[in-house]
């Protein structure tokens, strides 16, 4: 479902999907949400979350104080699940690198909406020790602030990357202080991208560690990596 004339996901997609996200967070699971006041109340926002489970995107979606369109690997857009993702306004991305998906995200941000991305690209420990360049490209080219999002509890200990938590598990989602990035005079595009990516990585990693200390909820062990890259190095 798209808005006529823009090609962007229809705003109507949020009318049903946001309540479903809230139900997932607060009725199926027990999610504590902190830092909502750190999210700008208007204008475009990039939500950048750490990645430990396939539930991270839906949990972040349900916890956020504003609706967002999340980048989801294109392989998920098949069958019934694909129809649900499309109907809820999510955005497909080729995990091998996808400039078109990033441009569509920029169009969404230019329209004053919010985009969600899991910039680590692969499910792992969630410590944000490395991120891909897509989120830096979006931040620099849209001017949208980046809000780091710590997501804890969706996977614990040595649980498999595909593990589905039983209903009632406690999750913790925390929204950190917004970070605004811009190109500097005399700085090359390559240098701007590298600096922005490092600043975002440091902000996300630091916020994850702060949230662990405040919540007492640890990250899981890294486990095997699942190739779910979000936008790869597209746009570099």
C-alpha cells in the first residue's frame, strides 16, 4: 500500500500495525521501555538498533513513540509474511548492498517520517562492535538525527540465533540521545562516511552498555552469524 503520487508507504499502514507492535511488546512479552523523551517529536528520525534476534525489528517498532518504516531483508517478502510486511509499511532491502533501498529510505525521511535500521547487519552479540555504512549515508544525506536503540532480552545466553522466546519473557528497549551528523568543510565524502559511521557505532555501543548497566539485562553470547546484512556498504 502506497501513497498516491509519492510511491512511499501509505501512512494508513500504521493504523493497524502499531497496535499490533504494542500487543507484541506488552501482552505477548513484557517490555520495559525507557528514553522515549530522547526521540524528537517531529521531523525525520533514523532509529538505529543493535541486533541479537529476528524479533528486534518488531520489538523496536512496537516500543517507539513514533511510527517507523524498518528495513527488512528482501527474502522475508514472500508469501503471507511478505504481504504482512508490505501492508505494515516495511521496506525490503537486498542484503548484498542496495542503493535503491537507501534512496527510498531517504525519500521517506525527506517526507518527515522515521526509518528503522539494524546497522550491525547480522544477528550476533548485539554489542555494536561494527556497523555497515548504510546508516551513515542516510544520516549525512538526509540530515535526520540518529537515535541509538538498545534492545535486550530478545535472545539470551547461548540461545540459537533463530530461537523464539516464550511469551512472557522480559525485554528492555531504551532510546538514547539523538545524534546529528553533517559533512565538514574540506572533508572528502569517504572521510565523512567513515567519521559518521564511527560516531554512530560509538553512540550505539555506548548506549547498549549503559542500558545493560541500568537494566541488569546482559547481551547473549555471539553465536553463529546469520547473514542478514542491512544495506551492506551501499552508498559509500
